[in-house]
C-alpha cells in the first residue's frame, strides 16, 4: 500500500555513487502504518475512549493478526471453533511477517525466512505439512525443493571482493581460525547439553525454571561472555555481533550471552570454516519465498478472510475480562465507529506494551513481563531494479548479501527477491527487488528519526551501504519503498530469560491430543487468566516465527477449551 508519494530529485542528486545526478528517484513509505499506530497510542494515553456504536457476539476474539494471532485462529479452527473474530490494526494481517510488492514484484516487508524446524517445533512442522511444504518420502521428511533456499545462500563483501558465507575466512590469520574453532567447541557443548531449544519455553517442563548455568549466561551480555572466554578476535566478534543484530535487532554488547549462544546452539550450530563448511554455519536448510514469510502469513490469513473471521483495519482499544465473559472494544477505521465484541474468551496476540495498554486491570504477570521489555526499531528498504547490477569480483550473487564495512547504522545487507527463480541465467537478467535491512536497536534516537526522516533518507542509507559492491545501484533503481517499524522486535537483554521464565510458569498444561486428535500431547507456553490467553513473540523475549507461531497455537487451543 502506498501511503505517501514523493518525487525526490534533490535527494537523488545526493546519492552516493550516483552517476546520473539529474535522475528522479521515485518512492514512498509503505507497509506498517506509523500514523495509525501513533493515533492509537494518543487515544489510549488520552484516557476517555469513545463508546461502542455496535455490539457483536462471538465465542472468541483474537486481538492482533501477526503470526501469533494467525496461529491462534488456525488452532481454533483445528479445534472445531469457527465462531471467532480476529481483529487486526493494519489493512492486512501478518504483522512483522507481511509481504509487499514493488512494481508488481513480490518482496518481503519484514521477515524473510524460516529455518527448517527441528523436532522441538512440532506445531511449525505440522503447519508446513499442511501447506504441502514438508512430506514424508520413503520414511524420511523432505522439504519442498522450490522453497528451500537455493545455493549460494550467503556472501560477504570484504576487502573489495565477495566471499562465500558470512564469516571472513580467506587469508585470515591462524589465530582467527583458532578462535573460530574454540567458539565452535563451546557451541557444540551447549547444544549437546539440550538446554537450548527452539521454541525456547517449550523446552522447560511445567513449573521448571531454567538451569542455573543458563541463568548465569542470561545475567551477562554476549560481548561480556566473549571477553571472559578470551574470544577477542575482531572477525569473530564482527560476525557474532552481526548475528545478534540480525536475529535480535541489537548487537552483542546489548543482548544477553544466553541469547547470543541460543542463536547457534538452538538451531544450526557453528561449524569451523576450514573443516568442510564455506562459512561459520553448518549447512542448514532455510525456507524462503520471494515475498518472504509473507507467504506463510497470507496462507494463514486466507481461510479466515474467506470465512468472514478476519477484521483488518480494526484497532483494539480495550479488553475487559468480566465474570461472565470478555468485552473487546475496537475502532473500525473504515466507519470510524467503535465495535464492542462480547466473547467468552480472548486471545491477546498483541505486542507486550499494547497488551498492557488495552487490558483492563492487567494481571501481575503482564505488568511484570512488560516492565523489562525493550523493542528494537527496524527499517526495510525495498529497491526495485530492472537489470543486474555491476558487481564486485568474487562469489556469485547470493540470496543474502552482506557488507563487512557497512557504513550505514545497523545495516545487515540485502536479500534478493528473485533468488529462488529456477532458471539461473534468466534470473540474473530479470527485474527484481533487493530488500535492504537495518536493525536499529543500538542506535540512540532511532525511533525519532524513523518518525521524522523522509523515505529518501533511508533510501540513501541503503544505496550508500551498497555503493562499494554495486557502484551503479543509484542509477539502476526504478522505485524505492521503505517500511518502518518503531517497535519491531523484543531485544533479549540480560535478565530477560529469568523474568520471562518465571512468568512462563503460569502456563496451563493443555492436552492437545484431546483437542486435535493428534499424537503430540504437550504443554504449550500460554500465560493465561480465566478468560484471556496471551500470545506474542514478545513473551519469549526475542522474535522469530517459531516462537510466535507456537505461542499462538497454544493460546488458540487454550481459548478453545
Ligand atoms: C524487519 C524484520 C525482519 C524479520 N525477519 C525475520 C525472519 O526472517 N525470520 C523470522 O523468523 N522472524 C523474523 N522477524 C521476527 C518477526 O517479528 C516474527 O517472525 C513474527 O512475525 C512475530 O509475530 P508476532 O505475532 O509475535 O508479532 P507481530 O508481528 O508484532 O504481530 C502483532 C500484530 O498485532 C497488531 N496490533 C498491534 N496493536 C494492535 C491493536 N491495538 N489492535 C489490533 N491489532 C494490533 C499488529 O499490527 C501486528 O499485526 C523479523 C522482524 C522484523 C521486524
């Protein structure tokens, strides 16, 4: 959706590396509606909320249509509950996993990949099976070849050349390789301990706190842990910092050592590059689509829209738990009216600060969780190009392309929406969209800048970041669309695991086999009151698909009981 159109001759003139200074750069802000979010905040702060013009009744309301809310809705349907309404503030469901398109070319506006889920995430495995992306063939699980990220997956622009993988390897000193090996050994030991799982909280048994060793890691920063371990190599530190910013929105000086290690130990590990791998990560399957995880969000939302259960453009203002039911007031942005929903239960699939703002007489565990919550701002700049760019020498174009000395704050490189095309030669020549990511959790005043700076500022930042490997980028851009997230994702700062695991003990034990007639009864993480079930990646302290989906699934089942 294009909310504001600008033509920016002046800005284009200033673009780094621009060889045709008189060119007009066309673009706009798109995706998340910051103005609507701010209007909601002002309304909630103002105190006196408008009264309802209409009253409706449903069995369950799902507040928030990100991955957690969509997963809750799916779980309700699987459990046989069709009488529900999902209320979403934006004009499209999906939250941080929404897709978009620029000049008709699909691209992510936020999340862009899902690692092949391990056995600790059976709910996610089930979803992929349902969507036909995971099949059992001759006794083995196989993932859809069109969806598994094609090779080459990643490359790093470093010392004027592209290198395969994201860890600097070629020509580094023996001492650097020795530190890579030491870190790999540490990760292997942590992974073997079984204490790191994805999703995280499904790993702790009911009423069981994390082991003291995990809490010790949770108490310090990842950078502090590296210093304690003598892991001081500049390349290793750069890589670990990049990984933290990529998954948690802030660097290794901000996130906890538990989170930093969890990134590797819960999923793909860390393989020593000179022992068979092209980079620091073991050869891991990654699922991706041209539109990123928007593919999954849309597949989850489609049946709800068809069944009239999805209400987009509805901002939840108030959730009041009462003796005989729940009242949910939502502003319908199309009519300007407040609709009151009377329900038996409500799934609160909202970011923590929003949940705290709208739930009346919030339960103590919600207050406690919101207290230490910090969220990182993010920017995604989608650059549509008609033809291949000039490229630095070295490794061939990959799906994920990262610049080592990226001059742009929080810059994480770009993914190419055209990467999954099957005909490699045609793919290289065809128009595509490059999605450049910036995680701004380390940047002072980032949120104010997001609100104040024009889209051209972010376009220039992306172009400047990529000027070295692609000097002709500014000249080749057809259109730019910038998506801003003021409070994109939870940052797992020291102490977060301790706080949230204490709260997570609130969850009930749900026998999913009773509800779904399945084979996998297990407790799912669902902080809940009598009528409210809470679900959002924020409850995990960090934001990835597996966390949001598993929590949403658990909350949906809880609401279906
Ligand atoms: C730029 C970016 C890139 C990412 N990349 C990846 C990736 O590649 N892989 C990955 O696994 N994860 C990624 N993530 C993490 C991503 O946040 C999670 O994967 C997941 O989408 C989180 O879902 P959620 O439902 O917990 O939260 P959200 O996406 O925050 O969903 C909350 C929903 O509630 C809605 N809402 C808020 N207030 C109200 C209200 N008052 N009334 C009604 N609705 C409301 C919001 O509009 C939103 O739709 C990325 C995140 C960002 C920001």
